[in-house]
């Protein structure tokens, strides 16, 4: 067994309920997110082995959203006024302060989604995601970008705690999965 942030070749074998086990890990992974809007976690699994995990957050070495350095970047980049600065300091999401709803104008957010970070972490570690299952703990189902990345990464199945569609005026992630023959299941988990 090796541990570099991920479990490898542990061989959990014959688990009573793999969905609950891996969904619990996805939920716990989501708790690592420092996003000011939503907390999402993802676990990519092949058989009984964890390939990769990810949570929503900024790129490596970029300040976390709940730090003073992050606040200064947003204040300077977008010329936030005093009232907007107070909202930032109170922990409100910068995009929400700008009047955007979840998923709108993603170019104003430096954070990547949990699904993308899990796929990127697998790639960084040289681990294939072909024919894997991704477990996702989220408030809503995948956005179109994450759904497309899941399909292109060769992930064959999505298990998610919440099948509510991501807010969209066009295609949803569920539309992508349905039209690309990706199996999607709900995991009812506490």
C-alpha cells in the first residue's frame, strides 16, 4: 500500500455496500473545499481501488478563497468598492457579489470543480480513468463542462447523491451523459 494523498491497491474486496463506502469518501473529500459557494467532492474508482479524489477549489499554489491574499487579488482585479470588500471579508462568493448565479460567468472564478480536479489528479499521477466509476457528492448534478470531461476521460459510470439539474439555460450535464451513454445512478446517502 502507498499513500500519497490517495489510496492505491488496497483491495477493499467484498464490501457490503461499495456505493455507501465511496460516497462517504466523496462527502468527506467535499469537506476539504474552501469554496465560498458550494462544497463538492469526487472519487474515481476502478474495481475496489481508489484512482483519484478531488474537491472544488483553486489551482495549486493559488491562494484559497478564504484567505486575505485571495481577497486582495479580487479587490484589485475587479476594483471592488467598500461595500463589496465588506461582503468579501464576510465570506461571500465574489461571483455572487458581482450578481452572478451559480455557474454563470465562470471566468470570474479561479476554482475548478471537484470532478475536474479528480480527473486532473489522476492524470498528474499517471493513473488511467478509462472504464472507472466516479462518485460525486454535490448539491446539484454535474455541469456541462464536468460532464464532458467525464465522458472524454473514459469514465463509464457516475454515482451521485443529487440528480437535480445544475442551473442552466442550455444543455445540462445530464443531457451529455444521456446522449453519450454514460450510466448515471443516484446514491441515497446521509
